C-alpha cells in the first residue's frame, strides 16, 4: 500500500492485520506533554467499561488487541504509539478511536503534530495526517472502524478546548472534575442518541495530593494520581474504604533478579507500590529494605523524591560483586550492594522489618509488600519468623516475580496453629503485563480480612 497524506475526514481501507498509530511532534521549550490513548467502542458508540480505555497507565487491553507502546525520542522529536491488532479485536468492538491529550498547555503549542499510520509488521508508513490545533487540550486524531467486514482508517482531527470534562460523557466515562493533571480520554466524532448506560466507567480527577506528590514530574504525578484512585477502588471492593496503614517495601536483590533490575521491571514495581503507600498513609513516606545473602534498610522513600530514589536505590547486588576494578564510590545514602551478596535469605529481611515495627510503634497496622523471584530454601527459618509475627500488627503480602520455587510461602495459608492468617502470597509470570487495577486487587485482597481478624484477636 502506498503512503497517503490525508486531509481531515479522508479515509482509506486498511489491508494489513495490525497497525501502529503513531503521534509525532517536535520538542522545544514550553511544549506541553502529549499522551496517546485509544478507546474501544461498540455499536452504541461507548466503552463497555473502563477496561476499554488503553493509555499509559493501562497499557494493554485484556484482549491484547490494543497496546500502548509508549514514547520514543528521535531526531529532535517525540512519538507516542498505540498498536492495534485488528484480527484480535473482540466481535463487540466496531471502532477504535485514537486520541491524544495535552498536559501543561494546549495543542496549539505542540509544533509539527502529525499522526502516522504504520504497518505494524513492516513499519511501512501507510498514511499520515498533519493536524492543526489552537486552544484544544484533547484531540481525536483518527479512528479505525469496521464497515461491511472491512477495517478502514479515517482522519478525524477533532479537538476540544474543554478538555476531559467536555469529552467524557460522549463515550461513557463520568468525570467528577477536570484538572489538567488527569489524562484526557476521547469521544466518538458523531453524537450518540443512546442514553447513558446505567453504570458508566468512572475516573476521579479531583486533585488529592499526598505529601510531596506535587513535586513529581508531570508524567509520574499523573500516573500516581490515577494509581491512587485504583488502590482506593480495590480497598472499597474489599470493604476497607478509608483504611490507614503504614506501608513497608522489601525488594529481593539476589543474583537471579539481575534481569528484572536491568530491564527496569523493579523500578516500575516500586513506582506502582508508591501509590499504595500514598493512598494508605498520607505522610508521603515509605520505609524500604533490600536483601539477598544479607538484608539492609534503604533510605525512606519520600514521594516527592521518587525519581531520585529510583536512580540511587533500585540496584541489584550481583552486578557489584563481579566488578574487577574499584567502583566510583557510593552516593549519599546508598547501600554497598557488595555487602548484600547474591543468595536468598528472606528471613533476615523479615526479622529486620519486625524489629523496626516493634521499635517504631504506630496506631495503624503495617502492610509489608515483599517482592521476590523465589529460589527460597530457608523454609524453616522463614516459617519461624512469620509464625512469631502472628501476634504483631503486621500483614505480610508476598509477591512472586516468576515461576521459581517459593517454598513455605506458597503453603502458608494452610499452615495450622496460628490465631490469624498474617500472610498473603501470589505469583505472576511477568508483572509488567499485569494491569494496575488487577495488581492492586491481588495485592490488597487479603489485607482487610486480616485486619478484621487481628482486631477480633486483640492484635490490633
């Protein structure tokens, strides 16, 4: 197919099974942050639920047919891309609307804005659509739509100066307020006569900053804001709305974790868990530990310092052990990872956290988010620590990062002789593919029931 330059309203048939819809623009001083997104619509012109909104914080649709690939920098410009596998779209989906939102300004301040339609397999450009804008803060760039069994692409170019609030009701998402920190979703281009569905998807846009949150970069602040709301949704599902808790993070730094650190998976996990701490405890801080052969407390994670904390403290122990030349030295507050080692000694981290909680009592319960890729062999020592911790105001949520041996952690729910079940466990093959809402649901599902049992037992 020969690439075409499309004008507003023009369309063309799509004759490849999968496409990438790429937004591109030029960088420069004062240029707003631009985010691409996609909405999967049925014949009603509405989403079925909030799972049909694909964007940076929910980058993969449940069907895997639509994926937000994220931003790239090249030749002085930026791109943000959504990939659509047309053959994998569910039968109920008849339109995929490709949207954009601008944060920190309007699209009139975004130079060189163009939408490119690419063959996802060959990266061949099929069409491009240069877009013009003025005061708009949200945009529909184009849409993929099904007509008589054939998928087509239409250049839409419809902008909205009213931002999220002016768009949301068009496709079934209810917004309470509409500040610029909430990513914009997009409408269908034509009016929809159908009445609103009885239970539309909801997103809260009211600013509710935790301590230090306002100091975060725009992208990170937007992600944190949305994730806090998803944490709140998970808590409401389990009857724990408004609960307050201290949150502690524990990160496996054993040798087998090297790949997950080098690929940025662990950094992403930390950022996602920061939202749990921000929602449960508004002091803007989270205590953290790392462990392998030994355990060490990391500096407290303060929300406003999250980017720098990730840079300084999310590191794997194995890399330092095999250095033949002396390192450049440690920056302030960094743990010497050579002292942490490469083996799995979970019980040492558990013991240190227990001591910290005992020496620093608070009125609220403590939720420990403990991440490990398995290889557990100190089963008896781990079991002893957790059995002793039954009488303490701590709930231990273990998350397995892979398919390795998790030993006693997998069996702890069925171990007898405990007044309350103080341990939760689940594992995932690839945590980076688990949507935020699912991750928070699984992470927080047992915490409310433990709190109830702990209160009845007099532990809380």
